[in-house]
C-alpha cells in the first residue's frame, strides 16, 4: 500500500486492499471491510483502541487526520503500541459530502438500525457494531479498551473542541481520562444523562470500552480543513497509538456539563427560536422560549442552561438540540 491509498481507495469505492501487510515492528495490518483497517502489534496484551470518523459524511477533517496517521504508521513515523482499528464510518456519505444519505447514522447504533431497515446507513451501522464488538472481544481480560468517535460540528462553539461522555448508567467518568481530554485541547465535556443510539454509547455499553464522542471544530469539505487547528488532538492520539499513557490525572479536567433534556422535532411545524449563527454552548436566558412544536414548548430555566447541537432541519422524530447545564 502506498501512503495515499487508504482514504483515496475508500472514497473511490475500492472493495478491498492488498492485505495482510507485515509491519516493521513484527505486527500486521489487515483491511477487514470497506474503510476499515486493523493494525496489530506483536504484543497481544497491548491496549485496544478504536478510532472512528466520518459517521457524518460532511465532517471530513477527522477523516484526513486518520489518513495521515495510517500513512505515518506505515512509514514507521509512528510506532504501533496498541491494537488499532480505524473506521471511515460512512464512505457513501463521504463521497458526496453530505451528512447522511437516508438517516443520521449516529442514531442507528446499539441495535437502533433494526428499526430503520430501509435506510442505507442501517446496514453499515450494523456492520460497524459487529466489527467493533469482535475487535474488543478479542482483548484478553484486563486489557484497556478505548473508543474515540471523531466528529466536527455544523456550528461554531463557545468551546471549540468538546467531548460527549455517553451515559454510564450511574457510574462516574474516569478522572484520568478527563485529564487526558484536557491535555488534548478539549475544553468541555458533556456528561450524557440517558442511553442513546450513538456509536460511543454502543461500544461503552456492549464492549465495556471507555468511549467518547469528540467534536473537534467546524465541519468543512475535503480540501478546506486547516489541520493545524487539530494539532493538540492529533498529538494526543498519536501518543495513544504509540502505547503511551492514555490517562493524565495531573491535568485539570475540562469544564463539565450534564444533559438536561433533548429538544425533539415532532413535526414540520417545529420552530427553533435561535439565530442560525448561535454557537454550541451559548447560554440561554431564564424564561427564554427556545423552541415550540404545536403543544410542545421548550423554555429555558434558571439562567445557567446552554444550547448544544441546535438543528431545526432534522427529520421529525429526531433531536433538534440538547439543553445542558453545569455539572460537578
């Protein structure tokens, strides 16, 4: 494989790549599905790390970061110190630069794809679920499991880079992992307050992985990303892949927020009373009417709430925003 082929062949619809390919450290690389690589060192007890990007086809910067990472592993510029699975999650949407074809893929995990069998994303979500479950299941007992699902956002953000920690069923997030996120340039972490059909929740619940959804900046088309703005997360991921410590308990954690409730678009009568320019984590004044949809009204309360992912263009039945508040 040349250093350009993984992303280029994936976008070109190449069904398979010439693997397995031996790596200089005694490991190997295998192309296990469209847009999915497994890179394994000789040490079977090394940590297991899943890096996914491109769940939404218009979020291209993380895809480019992973492509450069693969190139540098193959060129021996990055030492492989973990079992690494890299997934370019939604190649069909990436090819046309659209968020999705039929349905938001990040609402199709943890079995939700079975309720949306007519969507082209459903079969791919089921495939990725199976691949990640098999990847983590091969880890010997006690071996660390980590999943970072890399995204960029439609809107700007008060915190340019932030993370979402999926619902942990009452458990607290690991303080060392929060410190690692802070060291990677993540300014805020949303602690989700309920199960959700997202990829990070799926791997956390079914595989026991430490999982985060990372929002790393603004969504832009291929060729329009300033990757110098991603230096912090890129450096942190490369340290992680090299087998260096994934936790850093000495670094202060990012600002913490907890999801209070979702704003659901019930019908096409939905109205979001926010300007198109409103950024993620913008504060909501007490008593402000955020959105309404027939008899459904969403009103800010207390003066400490903020808006996250406001998007009135989603299909009815989907989330059109999250209202969050500060957390300890």
